[in-house]
C-alpha cells in the first residue's frame, strides 16, 4: 500500500489556494485553507508537534 | 423589530453556536461568514469595535480561513472594511448587509414565536401540524 506524503498535499493545497486567491475565488480559497489547516494539524500531530489549530 | 431586540436575537444565536462548539466539537461545525456577520451586527448595536480576528477567535476559525471569508463578504458588499482581508480592520455592515441580517433575524424571531402554541393536530392526516 502506498504511503501518502502529507507535505505534498500541503504544497498542492497552497498552490490551489494561490490560484483561487488570484482568481478572486475567496470562497474556494477559504475551503482550501480549511483543508490545509487540517492537513497541517494532522501532520503536526503525527510528528508530535502541537497543532496550530488546537 | 427594534434594533435592540434584533441584537439580542443575534447575540443569542452566537451564544448557542459557541455552546455547540463546547458541547460537541468544533470539527463538525463551521460557518465563519455567518459568525462574522452576526458578530459585526451585535458589535454595531452595542457601539463596540469588531474585527475579523476577534470573530475568528470566538468561532475558533483559523485566521487564514476567516481572512478569505472577509474578502468574499467585502466583495459582495455585505461588510465594509478595507476589503483586503486584513483581520485587524474595524468592520461595519453595509446597508445591504444590515438589511439582509435584519431580515434573517426577523425570520428567526418569527420562528421562535411560532414554537409551541401553534402546533396542532391535523385530524385528516392524523399527524401533528407544526408551523
């Protein structure tokens, strides 16, 4: 089974957020930012770091 | 509806929403734009300043998320700030935003007033008729 690389998810989400912002699609940007925040929280938890959202 | 009553209803809705976060989990809720609009409405009624950062902290919304909702609400001319998503801008509702929120709060009051006394039994369908 493939092991996903969360840092790649975060990078891709950041690119998508930048695209949404550039297009003035702030609702899309907000939802993507929520997803990025969650991904970062999961990554921080898995690395034993305190989550920025908690 | 008097402005004071509208602010009380808005404040009650916000209190209820915060109670949900505590009683359950912030993970399963989220409507930052609505929280922000209500916060600005209540602050305006109280003559208190309101920023998106304060609203974000109260609703446990990440700043990066609230900033984009602020940009969207500004672009839709519901909220007046600098329009650049700055979380520390002091915000007010636009005329259109104020009218929209007041309309929603009026509906909320109508729903509240309709709870209980207007429920009746529909003999034809054999079911409770709650309006």
